[in-house]
C-alpha cells in the first residue's frame, strides 16, 4: 500500500476497534474488511476528503439502501431492514459487492457529504446542562447550537426522558422517548429553564421538507440502533411543526451576528456536541477567542461534548477526568464579570447510551 492507502487502512481499523466494537457488529465487520482491502482503499483514498471519517462510507452505503438501491443481499445484514438479520461477521463480501456495483453513485456522496448525526439522545445530557446554566445565571437562556443540522436538539424540551433509575423528565406525551443509563450522581432536570430564543448554525442545514436530505440523516444512524432511528423520525415530525431556525454558515463567521441579536435580558448559551472534530486547529483557537470577546459585554455559557484535546485547543482549562476510555467529557464554561469558571459536568458514553454525572 502507498502511504495514503495505509493511513486510510489505519483509520478504518481504529474506527472498527475503538468506535464500532460493542456498538455495531456490522460496521465493525465491514470496516475491518475495508482496512485489509488494498484495491478498495485505493479508490477510497481517491474520493474521500482529508477530513472525512470512515463512517462516511458506511453512511453512504446505508443511504443508497434506504433510497431503494438494489441491495437485498446486503440489506439482509441490516437490523433496521429485517427483524432477523444475517450474522454480521459474514457481511463483508456482500458489502464489497454492493460498493463495487455502486461506485458511480457513491463517489459524489463520499466527495461532498459529511456525516450529520442529529442524535436526539444527546438531549439526555443537554437537558440537565441547560438546567445548570439556568440555575447559575438566574436568567432566561438564549441557546445557539453549533453544528445543528436539522435543529432537532434545539427542541429538547419537547421530548420525554428516562434516566433508567426511575428518574423521568420532559414531556411524557412526546413521541420521542430518549433513554440513557445514569451513572454517578443523579441529574437535576428541574426547574425547566426559560428559553427566550434558540437558533442553530450549520454548514449544510437539513431542509425538513426535503425527503432526500432527511434520508441522509437516517442513513447516518447505525443499522443496529433501531430505537435511535425511530426517535429520529419522530423528532423530524415534531420539527416539521416547530420549524427550528438553523442558519446556513460557518460557525466562526455566524456567531458574532447570532450573539448580537440575542435578547439583552437573556444569558447566551453556546452549545456544540461532537462537532469540533471537523474544525481546524485555527478555527478552534478562533472559537475560544470569540467566547472571550462575547463575554466582554454579557454573561455567556459554553457547553460542549468533545474530545479532551479539542476542548483544550478551544480554551478549556479545567482538569478533565475520564473514568471510562470510551467517554467524552461534557464541559461547561461560564464567562461572567471578566472571569471564567470551567468545569466538567459529566462523562458521556458513545451515542449517549450512558451518563456519568459529576456535578
């Protein structure tokens, strides 16, 4: 393999072993297969952008299946297509054959798309984080979601929550029921914060009325995660009625204007979840500068669920405790009166399946 192929081989192997294992046997199998497939890696290296993630290939294949592409042999391994899926460990030949038949359709997806996981399960930790911001500020909140996609997480107060320990919150009548396993301290989910404004920003926001666009969101859900897919579809229905505002822009460019339009009596809450991986180091540094600049005029909270190294690049200074290697920290920074208070609220498991609350 040439160096470029070797890099992609390593990325797919790491994706399989570090992200898929225990969560998606199907994606673990196909990613390990890709990692050892020199001919396919040569093609992948020619079409994927340098910032692309291996999951983009998986999502693109899933998208074609959801779109009705001829793939019954491969769909037989997908739990969201059949109640009795074939063993995931046997899937690679069918996956490989599907990719080979559909290279012409896959190439533009791999070259232009980004994964947009509107994981409403993330609201299980956003809800108590927003409650903390509301309690500490004593003001209504003006929420700005960076990387908002379709804006589904902006509608966090329209969902039902189950923390697995008898703790329930939110709208019990909602069609969206998000669950997580609570570890550590109990979460505080009340009093519900008053929201005076909410807006998202995304490079490629999803048009809720575009079936092709919403199908891409569905394709980004891993095939074994059938409940996640059900919740996504229910959240999309709610969003089609609520119409959350999402601005099409680079976040660095959009944030100053979005902050400037906020109600002066509200506290700004800027939130990002698994987004800054796609920022350059320069963008992360500029993001940190913007937070400080905004705080010169008003109180600002920053809530982020990102890799520790990325949080540090974006200016977070508090010690980061990870009691599980698979966890990402849920960080909160409060900027007020020229000062800054950083803390880690919790550790969050993959896809928000568990929540280890600290505060």
